[in-house]
C-alpha cells in the first residue's frame, strides 16, 4: 500500500497542472483504492458496472467515479447513479440510453464521446467523421440529462511511437473539429481523455488533459 502512495506522488509530480489524473482501479480491492484515497486521490476509473457500483457504496462519498470501459446498454442503469463521468459513449443508442436513465433519476451526467482511431478491429468508438456527423445533426442538443464534455480515445497497442503519436493527434484533431464546429457554443466541452500507464507522457505532449492510469499506480492486475 505504501507503493501506491509513492506511485501516485511520482506520477502527480510529472503532470502539468491542467491534466486530470484518473486512477484506474479496476480489479483492485477496496483497500488499494483506500490507500490511493489517503494519498489524496479523488478520481477513480472503473470498467465494469457491478464493480463500480459495489466500490462506490464501500468507499467515501467524495470520490468521483469515472466509467471507462465499454458500457453495455443493459448495464447503464447500474452506472448512472454513481458515475460523475462516463468516458466511453460509443454509439448513439448508448447516448440515448444514458440520457433516459439520468432523466429517470433526476440527474445530469457528464459524458465523453469515444473516438476510434487505433489500428485494431476490436476497439469500440465512433470514427472521427461519424462523430462529427452525429454532433452536426443536432442529436446532442436533444440530450437534456447528459452533458457532452469532451472526447476519449486509445492509441494502437504497439511499441511504434510514431503510430501512437499519430493516433493521439487524430483524437485531438477530432476534439478540435467538434470544439470549433458543432460544440462551439458549449464552454463545458473541454476534455481530451487519452493516455494510459505506458503512453501518458506522449499523450500529454499531443494534447491530452485527462490521463487514465492503472498499472503504474496499483501494479499489475489479474483478469
Ligand atoms: C485499463 C484501462 C486503462 C488503464 O490502463 P493501464 O495500462 O493499466 O494504465 C486506461 N483506459 C482504459 C479504457 C482501460 O480500460
């Protein structure tokens, strides 16, 4: 547990002031999260609905829970009461579902639109053009219980830094197209969530202002 505190301090010391650290705590026990909390960490990322819900009731109320994994529509109801930000809106159907659930319980929830740029078939998300098209056709302004505050994306899983940098540029450029276009009148549209343990410094150099770091804080997890 001392390692966790040390890791958080070490990472924090490298982050520019405008970059938010999301401590990705999926698959780690509440004791590990409590150690991070005691080190001052208040934003945690989880990728499974039931796990997020269970941890949210077990840990202090001032934690801001981020849902970062692929969200199945039948799990939305479990996540919406607890999450302060959902990173992974990857379809119009999911967006509508989150909006409907949030309306039902009388809250407004912040979300990011997931951009798919990586060279992998299995990753979720909108292509940049799909995302811009969706934003331009006015759907986002129909969402009365959802605030779209930015974009999220992942780089290709490779050692090729040029490829990774190009992916981050593509995510940032998608943010810029929305920011200067369909979202221009939305001052809350500010977040670029990209970068994980191995690539967060490169992500920040390419425009990230929210990094999602698991292994470098909590160590390796067992799936
Ligand atoms: C697990 C996960 C992370 C954290 O990855 P690490 O390499 O452990 O830092 C970040 N983002 C998403 C979407 C994840 O699923």
